[in-house]
């Protein structure tokens, strides 16, 4: 289940698709901070921060 904050599953999927479209069509960089690895795996690049250090 993809979920952003308190959005329902359908709305979350729509938001993710809009972000992907903005990235692809307009070359925009999207920075998303999440604890949800399912959502993070949709990214082109994942940067993990553990104990204050970038991994």
C-alpha cells in the first residue's frame, strides 16, 4: 500500500504519479523524505540517513 501522510491509497498513488510526471516532463528534482521504503523504492536514488550520517 502506497501512502503519503494521511492520504488514502488512491490519492497517494495520484500524488506519486504527479511527482513522477513533473520530474520527467519538466526535469524537476523531487526531494521526498519518508520512512516508507515501499515509496522510497520508487525513486531513482535513495539516500539513507542513520544516526546522523549519510549512508
